């Protein structure tokens, strides 16, 4: 099977931050930077990020808020976490989800709170990875307020990177669940499926699934394809990865060689699965279906495979 390499970085990758983990437990330094007017804050409201340029034809941009604006937000009790350094400026994420309305907190002319998946980044932008970083970390913090071992109350440590159980003293660390995502191809055709979870009725995408305990990534690729479509795969080659904080995954992209063609799809996972030719995929609108969003690694796998043919 011919190797196909990533043509460019994926959206939400190429972070410009120095995570500088050695500062996370430097309490005096963190306290100083939290109160510094030049510090940058990334607000997250109910899993949405502050962006501008979301209207059609505009170029989306991440919006950071200054220390003065953030001080008022911190005073209301929102969770925060140190993300890293952007050049010489510290960057913190701050969760303001406990507020019903963001209008009194963040000036409307700064931007709007939007789901990152709706922004349409198109080309990869390093700032998108900062927003994704904040979203994922703060989501984890919100959902780990109690210990999974004893049920005790957890408190934040290490600048938001550890949740410490005050009862049994167990430290809980941020979770990132690995998921494989793969384009199965055979000759001039590739296998795409329509998931039961897709919001668009005509969208077809690559197959994907979570890695199970005791399983290699290649084994996970073959198992997921077999379970979802009954297609047997041979060689599996790595393409690239993408942070996917929706809510806390890293997508590991692969190409897989299809050894069989007959499809029997899992009706709990898929509404349909088909082999599509390169011509059909290049002209999907004419053939009555849509490809996944431009910011997804699924789309990158498809486009790089099309370019290789």
C-alpha cells in the first residue's frame, strides 16, 4: 500500500504556547501573573469560546481578554487554569459557565461565544489550538469535582492540572481518550459511512472509534472497521493526529487497505456505508452527498487521499 503523508497541519494543532509545566506549582509566580494587567485570558462559556469573524465571508479570530476584564470574571468564582506562555505573556483559561448571560461580563464588541466546530477555521491557525486547549482542560475540571474512587470532594492543584481528592488524597489528572479515525481504501474507491449521530442527513465521513484496553492502534483500526461494516482490512499506515476537545479526545488518523468489499453495517452506529470513487468524492454535491467539515481530520484524510490519486 502506497504511503500517503499529511500535506499540512491539522486544525487545532501547532499550538504556539510553551506549556512551561515547571511554573504550575510556583504559587507566587502564578498569583502574580493572575493579577497582572498584561496577562491574557481565554474565556469559556458552556463549552463555547470567544471568537470574532464568525459571519459568512469573515476570517475567524480567537479573542483573548485582558487582566482587568478577567479580574471581574475571577471575582465571580469561575474555574481557571494556566495554559502556558504566548511569547512573553502568560495565558490562562477561565470558565464563566455559571453565568446565565455573558453580556454583562464580556463587551459585545469583542466577539461572540461559539462552538469551535461551527466557526469554520478552514486553514489551520495556531490560535485555534489555544481555544481548543482551554475548552478541553476546563471541561475536564468541571466534570472531575468529585473523586472517582471514594466520592470525596476534589480541589484544584497545579494551576488547574490536577484535581486532588480531599478525602483519600488521590490525584486525578486530565484525561485525553485516544480514538482512531481511518480512511479505508481499495483501488480507486474509499469507504465512507453515515453515522447515526451526524447532524447533516447527507454527510458521509471516515469511520472512527475508541481504542480499547490492551489494543494497539492498528488493531483498533481493523476491529472498528470490521465491527461497523464487516470489511476486512490489511495494512494500516499512520497519517497524522488532531486534538479534538469535544469533549476530550485525540484523533489518531490512519489509512487502511480494504481486503474485502461487501458491506454489512452496524445499524446502531451507521445509517449507511458505501464505497465511493475518487470522482464521486471530488464531485460530491453532484452525487447527492457531503464530505465532513474542513476543520476535521476526516476531511484531511479524504483530501490527501484524493490528491494522491
